[in-house]
């Protein structure tokens, strides 16, 4: 994939002090756990720089990405959009992930271990995220609206998976604000896990 011609984000140079501990990992991290593909779910961080950047709004598009981020981008292309101030880690599947923790961008981007291209965009509650006009973290009822949109909604290992929308939610249905996160995934990525799914409906 060629360069996307997107203006790099301003404010590179922010750092963070990690808090929390990754599930199944002995090391300190900025994750509240892992999703079904080994990508860290952003928790929170404390900025170590006084510099700031204008808040980004991520527009989730089913099976496309979290605009301006798109599936199929390279790590360099993601950095050109979000900036260089990220942590680069490897998940247990061997793929690289980039983590950003700053006001308006509490995000994790996962890359396929074989192609090296983006296949996962996850966001924590410090991000500004929209889906079909809904303010995912700003509107406490948005997650319910998302579930109602889905005709292929399931629960798996504590996550809500809306297969037809390409969305994964955590922390919303069990009122666990520390776990609030939403991820967007490519079409078919959860198909191999379907035998373990349980149908999910609102009470």
C-alpha cells in the first residue's frame, strides 16, 4: 500500500507512565487486559509532558477501520496520522502493536504477524469515538443502540461481539468503567471463534 497523503498529527513527544497490569503478563503495562486476538485493551496513563495536541475524533466504519485509520495501513502510515509518541510492543501471536495514551487518543493498533498491515483498532474511554453518529464513550446509552443495530450479536469471554458491524465492546454491559473499550475488526476475523459464542441480547 502506498502513502496515504495524510498530514501527520501534531504533538509528538508525549509519554506516559504505565498503570495497571496486563492479564496473563508479569510486566507492567498500560492495558486492562487482552482482547481475543492478543491486542492490549488500553487502560489509562499519566502524561509526562505538558505538550498537548488537538483532540482527534475516530469514526468507526464497519470493516473499513476507524477513520482516518484504515485496515491495511503500515505502521509508518499509522504513525503519520497519530504521531510518533507511541509504545511498540509484540502481542503473544507475534504481531506488532502500537499504543497511544494521551487526551483524545487512548488507542491500540494491531498489525498482522504475517503481512505487517493493520487489522485491529482499539480505543479506551479517553478517546473520542463515534459510530454512525453515536458518541460511543460520551453517551452512556450508545452501546445499547449499537447492540440493537446488530442482528449478529454475541458474547464471548466477557466481550460483546457484533459480527455484522465489525465491533467488539467491553465493560459496557457489566457496568465496569475501568474496562470500557471498543474495537473495530476486519470482516470474518471472528469466524473461527463462533463455536464458542453465546447469543447476546439486551435485558
